[in-house]
């Protein structure tokens, strides 16, 4: 568990460095969100994904991560919004990606 805390601290420091840097080229917030999802902390992951999306709007992986984190956090409004944006952004690409199938399934009317 100590190594996980160390990794989280390191990623958070990288995120801060990226924000302080004049050239942001990496996706540390997205990676932090992915790690927090692996640690079953979707609420914290959503915060990281949303920060990533502020810096890099409409990024496919960031939108999918935010949608999934919101869904697992129980935030239906944000999950719906992020899944809708994900589908819109992905229109020009392959429609059979698992992320898009997940989004369509979530947005499908429930009977």
C-alpha cells in the first residue's frame, strides 16, 4: 500500500509540474484518473479526468474515463453528459470500439 501512495504522490507532483510548465505535452491527470479507477476510487478519478478535460477538451480517453468514473460514482447527470459528448466526438472514427458500445448501452432507454 505504501508503494501505491508513493505512486499517487508522484503522479500528483507531475500534474502540478505540468500545470506550472509552459508546454503541456503529457496526460498525467488522465493517468492519475486511470490509477484511481484501478484503486476503486471513482470520485477522485472523476476529479482527475475533469482536470484533464479542462486542459485537453474532448480527448477520447479522458471523456470515457470521466463518464465511467461518474457512472461508478453514481452521478447520472455527469455520466450521461460525458457519454453523449464521447459519442459525438467519436462520430468520425470506428463505431465498434468497446468504449462507444459502453456509452450507447448506458444511454439506451431502460424499459
